[in-house]
C-alpha cells in the first residue's frame, strides 16, 4: 500500500505558511516581542531580594508556567518589521524555526501561567500569601 504524503501547510500567495496570517495580523507577533528564560524559585531572603531588584526594572516580569519560573524581558526583536513580519525569515535563528505556532499565547493569553509578577509590590503581595 502506497503511503500518502503528509498534508501540505497552506501557503500565502507569496509562499509563506498560512499560520503566519495570525502572527502578522491577529496577535502582533507576540513571540517576537519578549525573551523569557527559566529561573530558580526563590528560597532565601536574598533570592526574594534579587527578584525585587529584577521587578524594579521596566519591561521585566516574572511568571510561573507549570512548575517552572521564568523571567521575562519585554523587548522587540530587531528583525521584526513594522508590519510584524520577520525581516530575516529565511535565515532566522534555530529557536525561531523550532517555535511551534500551535502553542502561541494568542490562542490563550494566560496559557499555563499560574502566577505573574510585574512589580516589587506584586512580589510582596504574593510572598505574603505564601507565609500564611
């Protein structure tokens, strides 16, 4: 029995994948506007003080998705064009190529995020709930 080839991704007339329509038109390329890195959960007074310092900076937030904490830097990719297309799409970094648009937060802006801290005050309030 002959195997059928996998279905082709629908393409725009210019050859770009159809899912890019939602990236450029609907969500404004959110994934190209921040960098998030995993960080250790705070355990000591010093850890909480470090987090307070992070959150004192504009454009920095800390969130928990699943069991992992992340520090998020709100910063636009320098290769993002004004119309939210990638200027280096064909030669973009591997991390961009590996990104699964099916997991885009446009579908669910909060996603699996259970805690989001945007300021030292948010951190203090969250920490107070942990002490009870």
